C-alpha cells in the first residue's frame, strides 16, 4: 500500500500537463478527445474586486501563486470546472496561476477589457475609444493567455449594451473588436480560441444583442466579426423560484435556435441572503441543457455587493461563508457524470443572415456596416504586439495551501491542497476532497471523499532524507500513506 500510494502521488505530479482545449462545434463546447459536450460549472473570480487589478503595483487576480493555490483548492473541492477572470494585466506573469488552475482541472474565461481609461469601449461614445492603443492592449491579453491549454475563450465586451440608447451605437464596435481579436488569434495563436460577448440580461435589448452578434454578414458563416459564443449575466432566479417563475423558460425559448454556445456568464441572485441556489438542478437539467451550456456563479470573493462565497482577508486567510456550503450541497444533487457525459450532437445550425429585419426593438442599431480597423491596428494584427507577453504551463512543486482557511462554522481546514488531476481530466463536483475541518474526518459537506492530511513541512523535509523520493512525493501531493 505504501508503494501504491507513492505511485499514485507520482502520477498526480506528472499528469498535470494539460486539460484538453475545448472546441466550439455548432451550439456546443466540445472536448475533442472524448466527443462530449461540455457544461460550464463556473465561478467568477476577481480577488480584491476592482482594486484587485492594480497595474501600478503589479497586481491582478492571477499574479499571486499562493493565493491561486488557496482558491483553486477551495473551488476544486466545490466542483468548479471554469473560472471567469475580468481584469488582467498582460504585462504580468500568469504562468503559476494558470498552471495551478490547469492542474485542478479548470478552464479560464478571460475578459480582454478593464475599467481603467483606455482599456475598454466607452458605451457612451464607442468611436472615441476604438483606437490602436486600446486594441494593442486587448491583443496583449490574447498573447499572455493564448498558449495556456485551459484558456476556454475571450470576452470582447461585458455589458457594454445595457439599454436601447447604448444599443443604438455600440453593437458595430463590439463586432469590430470581436473581428480584430479573432484575426489576431488566427495570425498568432496555434489553435482557434473562441471570442464572444457577455450581455446584460436586459430583455429590451437581449434578443437584439444576440442576433446582432451571431448573425452572418452577407450570409458568410466565416465572417470574422461574428461572435463564437454568447453569454448573459442573469439574476432573474431569486430564492425558491422555478423554471417558469424566473423567466428561464423564456430564455430557453429565445435561444433555442442559437447557432453558437449560450451560457450564463454570471448568475446567482442574492435576494434572499444567504442564497439558496435552487436554480442549479434546472441549469444542469433536461429543461436547459439542450440549449444552455451551463453558467458562472457570481462570485467567489465577498465584496461590498454581498455576492461572495468566501471572505478573503488582506492577510491571506479565508473564512468560507454559508453560501459556499449551500452551493456545494446543490451541486451534490446533480448527476454530473451524466451531465458531462452527453455526446456532442455534431449538429451545425446555420446562423441567420444579418438583415435589419432581425432587429426587433425600435432604436437598436440595425446597420451591419462594421468599422474598419483604426489607423495602426492592422499592422499590429499582422505583425503582433511588441513587446510580446507570453505564457506557458509550468511545473508546480508544491500544491499545498499556506494560508489559514476556516469553514462556515469557523473551524480551521487542515490539509488543504490542490489535487492535480490526470491528463485531460476536468474537475467535477463531488470528485475532490482536499482538506478536513478540525475535529472532523472529512472536508465540509463532502460525502465519502478521501480527505488527505498534509504532514507539516518540516516532517516532509525530514522524511525525504530517509525514504525514497517517490514516497516523499506523496506528502507534497497531499496523500496520506497507509
């Protein structure tokens, strides 16, 4: 048993090479190796909120490896398979964090914009913010993340259209940014990476936004300005709601003819609070899975808006909130082996042709003439940004969490660590047990999962001196030798 455990640990340390990059096939995300359609079990991840993005001090949500290990371990135990990250600095090194989330079996959805001036489209006057320097930064984000196999996709915009007023001017510029990003990826990435839009769930403009971005200009399905995916930030299911009461039925009816993957890029109404997350079984159930590709819970870290699952303190300690446990329990009610085991339909849905008749709301832009790249932009698209950021998966020698974490009952969680998954394996709710609370034999609200206990670091070092390295590796990987 000693050697068997050691070999398992050794395998865990060497099998964290890469998750399988996902492909867009029709209206589905597809794992090309097993042919299964992929459902996003996601988490919005923006540690520190807007202040967590601080280029002047070299800080963004994916720049601190120890913090990423802490949060990846907690999200792995929860069952997350995708994170959405909003504000990133392309000049920082993200290799450690990207590698940690890769090892944990999680993909990354990346926003190319930020709230700082010059780093996003101005919804009030988009023509003023669409210039080469702005695009250069979005391309730099692509450069920084294109080589990570767990980069699932890029958002060219987030809620830039929130009313008929902004819908009158913004749509052509979002399509232009989408086109420019896709052309850059085509020229400089070694695989296709989808680009799409994250919409506000404002029903007056939602259908028009979707049709504007998914349609094919002149019927050309390969039109580079056409979105590869469409997502929405929706908070219509609140409390003990239902498929019909929440309006989810209307969304399914709206998107049933979609030609691109549709999913929730944010969800999780916080009224009442604490949340109950009763929408989980519906999102991953038969009423929605044929149309929607899952969703992203908003959000991991608690901020003033009170949507967090965890209080992430300035000293690196974490206090899990009851919402974490509730969400975990709701995930347990879903048979995710069946959810993720559905074979892709391989059905290609032809997109509608871009015509003014597609647009229903009076005042929403129905002109599909897309702005040409601004002066200087095409040269960057052709030659690449300079200096050019880069990213690669690296070896992580220690997946253990250094910071104190307490569960929702205030008990310290011991032995918390990222559990490196086998090659091509994706994280699944209920599949990981990475720590245990003080006074208990399992992690909070896990059912029958092993709860490895890490030896103190000093014990690991001493053990490594007197036992074969393969056995010592067990401790580093978070396994208990028996």
